[in-house]
């Protein structure tokens, strides 16, 4: 497959997107990122690599890490997990409080902030040293020892994290948070702070294109059935209240973050990561979504 040619060709049509949207501004570490950064990396399940642009530069993966925490919690809790968090698209912004009260403290899905906070609570219950054990899990599945949190970003997240504090307090009042709120929030803010390059991100998610098996070690990360379900959740809930639009235009399960990153999976084929920091009104990378739309159109492969 000549993906590199696709990347170059599609990029030549994306110039008009360079000035659309705005970089996330709620913390200085995100607002100071060069808005014109653009990177792509595709890793096939046979470990072939194709990259373009700023694909080797680290960026803040933000909410993309919510998929990885979900995977670890699902592995530990099995189907009991769904007693505390749903699997329905929310149709509301990622940090919405309104729906949570209506749903009596049970978040619609694990990829909105409320759901990710419940997942963090589950991990705090299971793990002795959640931050350390979680980052080791990420390093193992990606086969990259250097992946880490950015403490500066975690601190900034904390100082700006009023809505997340509101969400977790509301859920605590409904009995859906079992541990100390500050401990769970601290873990959550660290999850948001993980940094990766496009190459590292696409490599990290490759096991979800390989039916739950880590292609680098051949170890089962999660069962085939669980991997199918995690992909289904990404398909339905991975882009906040723009998940339908992403599915419609791109046709792959994926997850975005407010750092401008997107990762998408084609089961049995590849994992692709794109990074462009300018976000649309829903908080998703403008150019990243457009690139993926053109990529699945030009290659004529999607899961549908
Ligand atoms: N740090 C962000 C928050 O919790 C994550 C947002 C995102 O990437 O969706 O508000």
C-alpha cells in the first residue's frame, strides 16, 4: 500500500484548513502550541510504518487516554463495569453536568469526562499505585518505554479543573465514586497529561486493530470480544457530540483529544494517528477530521 502517496496527495488539498478553528486555551501548555503543526502516522498490523509532517513531535493526547484507562478497567472488572457507566452516545459536550443529574450519577459512556472519572475510580480501587501501574500498562501495549505523564500539564489541569471537580462531586453524591475525590481527580489529571508523538499514538492503539492482541509481544491485552466492544464504544462515543458526524464522514472507530490529536482504527489493517491543534466548535481537530475523511475516501476502505 502506498499510504505515503495518499498522505502527500491529501495534504495538498488541506491548505484552507490551516486557519480554521482555534487551539484549546484553558491551560497555557495547550494555548501556546503552534497551530500549524500537522503530523500523521499509520502503523499496519504487520508493523509497517508510514508517516508525514510533524509525526515525531510529542503533543498532549488528552482525552485519547480515556480509551486506554477504559481498556484496563474493563480487563479488571469484566462486565460488572457496566453497572457504573453506560455505553450510549451522550449527544452532549464532553464535560456536561446536566445529563449526569438526569441519569442519577451514571455517566452515559466511559469516554466523556464523567465516565472517565468513574473509570479512574475503578482503577484506584484495583491498583496499589494507579499512576505508576497505568503508565506501565501503556508502555507495555505500545512497546515504548519512554511514554510518560507531563507533570506540568497535570498541574495546570488541576488548577483549571473546576468542572471535573463538579462532575466527580455530583457522582459521589449519588454513590458512584468509591474513593477519595482528590486521589481520583489527581489520577484523572495525570491521564489527561500523557504526551505522545503520532507514531507512538498509532503504535499504542494497534492492539485494537489486532483483536486485542499486542502485535509487538503477541500478548493478549484484552479478549477479542472486549476489543470489539471498545472499538464499538469509540465508534459511537469517541468524538463528544460529533461522534455521528465522524462516523458518517470517516467510517472508522476513533478517539479525539483537545490537544488536537485523533487516533482511528481499521480492524485487521491499521491504526492511524493525526495531529493538528486547531479545534472545531465541538472540540475536535478540524484538519484532522478532514484529513481522515479524505483518507478513507481516497483509499476506499472503511469498516462499512
Ligand atoms: N483535560 C480535559 C478535561 O478534562 C480533557 C478534554 C478532552 O480532551 O476531551 O477537561
